[in-house]
C-alpha cells in the first residue's frame, strides 16, 4: 500500500536568513509512504499530517535538509510500518519567481 499526502500547507519558522528566523513562512510538504497492509494494520494519514506539522513548527529548522532528516527519523519511529518514504518540503514564497524545494527517498 501507499499513502500519498500532497500539498500539506502550513506556516513555520524555517530558514537561515534573519527574517526567516522571526516570521513564519508558508511551506508545503508532499510525501509517499510505502507499507504492508496486513491484519488491519494501517497508517493513518491524518496522524502523519499532524505529526509533520507539529514537528516542523516545534523544531523551527534552519535548513530544509535538517528538516528532511529529522522528519524521516521521527516518522519511522512513530509509524514503524513504513518501509519506504518519499518526502518533499517546498518553500513557495521565499523567491518571487519560483518555488524552492528539497526531496529525498528513504528506504528502511
């Protein structure tokens, strides 16, 4: 099975520029989770979405790279059924002419 969450949008402190450390900015998160569905064991997408938002707002990451690595660890710990995780974090408003993003695929 795969869980797909697209365009999870919220505001958080993320970035290394002075104004990014004081003013929350919009981020969007996309992810795909691969897992084995057996005996009614499933991954609740609402809990995954809430987990991501809470972790990012609590941690106030400087680098998107650090956010990706931290989320990968905390998601696997909270949702041990995860076998493969694709995670993408975007900052759609940091530049006037584009959206910037980083992504990674993690295999467990």
